[in-house]
């Protein structure tokens, strides 16, 4: 929904007192709707969202409004709604908004209690009332294995976390179905206050890995939460270089995401190996080049231990990745290092020049051709040259650049006897065909 005209918005902004307690009023309307028999009778098998156009908004946002202003009426309506499970359809809407829908399968029952829901929204008054009513197990798990504490920690609801931590029987380190703890959730979302509250508890393991070997530090580093990273590194039990089951360390994850601040913090740790490869033999530098994170690349290259030409298990070097993603800035940085081989092929024989030609990156093609070590006509394991790749992809500009080089054979066939001209013809690349014919005219039988 939106206002019919911007002048109405201007009027409402100039008269903020025109509505009395708007958030509470909207919460009451949403809760009245959710408590209706029409909604409670809905089934996922027969539900048609067109017949309930406001169900999604009410399911997702009643708690947002109630948290901002909870009237007595809204509290009563919320307790009426939450004295039982939240309901499968509202739960699906809520988790879809929170990007957690993948946790609940199409045939999974709700198992999402009212206490889980109130903790998720962080409505302190409702959480306290539900606890007093003793409706639910305060340490009970929902369909994904999340406790009310985990739901509150995930959204950084400090007041609710404090309430739950003060209860007997609440396990502050209870993992979900995937081994993630409340600390992992809070760390991954950057909730420093909740992280500090959990770390003061002896029961909480600050370095506890989940089923994939990812620690709270891994989650914080992956998403670039510098404050949380600093807090966790202050814990003696935390290993700053601990890899997950894929071999990726906190540094690898931070470099992959381009989080310069976190990378800088981790590189200051003596225990951190700046060139540690993962299970695919990719180093932090290699991961940083995948998406062209120049700042991270520069930081890593300042370390003597980092090998700028180190290939992964497929023979792909940092330069190879930088060329593939079209990151000209990173390419220039890497080519400034003597150790980097600008013509090193991967295990399939594809050189950086072949990748640049395939992607139509004319600037990088010129840069690479400016290096003496680069063979402009080097074939891969299937006999496909840079010109072949440019021709089949219709990269007219790259074809022009390559044809200016005497070493380039425009009639060179691949292992299946397909020449650049034949693949360009079969692909309908008329302009490329014209360029190739200007260098080498083939007989019709060769096309």
C-alpha cells in the first residue's frame, strides 16, 4: 500500500499527532485478524493467498508494531494468539521474510511456539507474560532446533535474551539441528550486545563449531562484523585460524567477502596463516580475487608468506580468477608481482588470455598481450585458442586485437577440426566472420 499523493505524506509529517498510538493500533488490527476464525481455519494445502491479501503483512509485521508500542489490548490479543503454536502459514510468511524459510520443509509441522515467536520479535512484555503463564518449555526447540533464546539472539533482542538467561533450565549454548548456538547466531548477525551477554557465561563455548565446522568467529568474519570479531578474539579459547570442514578459515571467509576491516584485524593475529589453503587449495588471496576485492588483495600481498601465483587443485591461480571475473584493477596488481606467471594455464589448458578473450575483456586482453611471456595463440587441452574463444563468443573487439598479432593463426583448428571461422559461422557471428575472412579466406568445404 502507498499514499495516493505526496502532499498527503507532507501533511501527515507536519501533523504527527493526528493519530493516537499508530503502532499499537496497527498491531491490534493485525492481531484481531490473525485471531479470527477465518485465518485459524486455513490449511496450507487449500490456502489461496488471493483470498487473504493482508495475511502476509499481519503475520510478519504485527510484532514489529507491537514492539514499538504495546497497548494492553494488543498484549491481550497477542497472548490469545500465542497461547498455542503460531500456525504454519503465518510461520512460513515470517521465516520467508527472515530468509529462514529453507529451515522448514513443505511437510513439516509448525512446532513454532508462541514463545519462539515473541522472542523472535523481541516483545519483552509478551515474553514475560508467556513465561509467567508457563505455557511453554523455555528451553524447547522449534522445527529447526532453535530455542526461544536462539530466536532472540538471532535478532539481537537483548532484553528478551536477558530474561531468558535468567531462567533455570535454559541452556545458553544449546545447538540447533545444524549445530549452531545462540552465540553463533548473534555473532553472524553482528549483535555485539548479545555476544557480550553470552560470553560471560561459563557454559558458553566461544569457539564451538557447527556441523560444518564454522565457529562464531567464522560467522562474524564471513559477514564483516568487525566489533564481534574483536570481542571473540579477546577470548583465550578462540582459535583465530580454525578451518571449517571445507578448510576455510575466518581469514578466508573475510577475504572472500571483501571485508577489509576484518581481514586487517585477523592478519594482526600471530596464529593466522595468511596463505592457508582450503580443501580446494584456494588461499585467502585466491578467494579475494574471485570478486575483485582490490583492498583485500593489496593487504594480503604485503605479507611475505603469501604466494601470488599459487594455483588451486584445478590449476587456477589468483590471476586466473581475477581475469575470469573481469577485475582489471586486480589483474594489474597481480601482474605487478614478478612471481606471477601471466600465461599459466589451468588443468584444462585455459590461460588467462583465453579467459579474457572469452569474456570480451578488451582492456585485459591488451594488458596480457603486453607481456612477453604470453603466447597469443596458445591452445587449451582441446586445441581452442584465445581467438577461437573470442570468435565463438562473438567478441568482435577482442578478435580485432588478436588478429593484429602475426603469431595468431586464424585458421587453427581445435581437436574437433573446428576453426575460429567455422565456430563463428555456425554461431551466426557475421561481423566476426567478416573480420576472420579478411585475414584468412577458407574454402566452403572447410567451414
